[in-house]
C-alpha cells in the first residue's frame, strides 16, 4: 500500500506507506498489487487501535469511501459499526486508525459482473479475516453475494 501524496489528500496519513503485507490473528497476508488511495473497485480493511478490523467495498476511489468513514468517526453521530465503535472505545479519535486495500477488481469484466465480484470478494475477506462481530467490526453480511 502506498500514499498518493496529493497535497489535499486526507487519507494518506492513515496509510502505512510501503506496506507489503499485514498480520492478523497469527496469519500474514501479502498484497498482490500496487494500491493507493486513488485505487477504485476495492475491498478495503480498516484497523482500529485495539486491533479490531472492518472489511468494506467501494466502486469509488478508496479516498472517497474512507473519507466518509473518517468524517463519521470524527462526528460520532452515525449508527454504523465503525463510527459507533470509535465513539464508544476511542472517544471519536482517529489516532491509530489505519486503512489498506485488500484487493482490487480489474476492469476486464462488465460493470455488473465487476460489482458482483466485488461483493463476493468482500464476503470472502469478511470470513477470511473473521471480521463479523464480535470478532471484528462488520455487523452484517449480504447473503445474496454467496448464493
């Protein structure tokens, strides 16, 4: 994972520049490609300071979706699991918050097939990283992605 280093980017500070892998629950995962906060059609992971993970997906650049998460954490008003956790356990502080891309879905598929693949891979990563509550910050799963 790399920083884009654009002057106004507010996501780069939450990216561990040069990160080539991450370890969780005793297992190490390597990144397959070059990703930064401009990468779109991604499955991403948010890590909080206490070690809990959240897996999400977006068709937009990571910067746009993560910016929403960050603002919701700082506002502390949303009922989504991530900002709620940061309100309850970290006093709305983003200190220690990290984000990285787990996978990007390439554009060699039709847009509808690309979205289906994005959804199914999100489900895969939620199960692989065991991020469903109480082991993580994901509270729901779209069962249609695995049918």
